[in-house]
C-alpha cells in the first residue's frame, strides 16, 4: 500500500515531497490520504468478514461445514467465495441472504 503511493511519487516518501514545496506538500497529503483510505477499506472488509464468519458459525451447527461454506465458490455469488464478497454493506447483505438460504435448505434436507 504505502509502497504503491511511494512509487507513484517518483520513489520519494511523503515527508520528502512535503519538504520540497507547497506542491510537494499537496502531493504528500494526497499520497497519505490514499494510503489511509486503503487501510480503512481493508479494516472495514476485515470487520465484515468477521461478521460473516460469526453469523455462519452461529447458524451452521458443524464448524467444518461452516468453514467449507465460507471458503468455497458459490454460484449464487457469481462464483466468488462468501469471504470474498465482504467489501461493503451491500455485498455483505447479499452474502447473508445466501447464507440464510443455505441454512434453510439444509434444515429442510435434514427433515426429509
């Protein structure tokens, strides 16, 4: 992340840019802002993955089945794994719907 921002600024770190001029300071602020946004997005994604995992382990009685469901590609999610669909709230909501449908179908299957 930070390396990407440094590479885009000619290999100079933000403090070096800021020391050059007002324009360098602006570039440094932009680079730092980009790094911060990427970090915040990753933290948000990790929190969403944790929410999904907590819900899957709560709803699916066998832990190994829950883990398999979380980490297997799913046709209802366009072939993505549920843990890959947690970037923000809308996809997470869709994954939770798919989880609910999976749990419901498993319960119906067991009743037969």
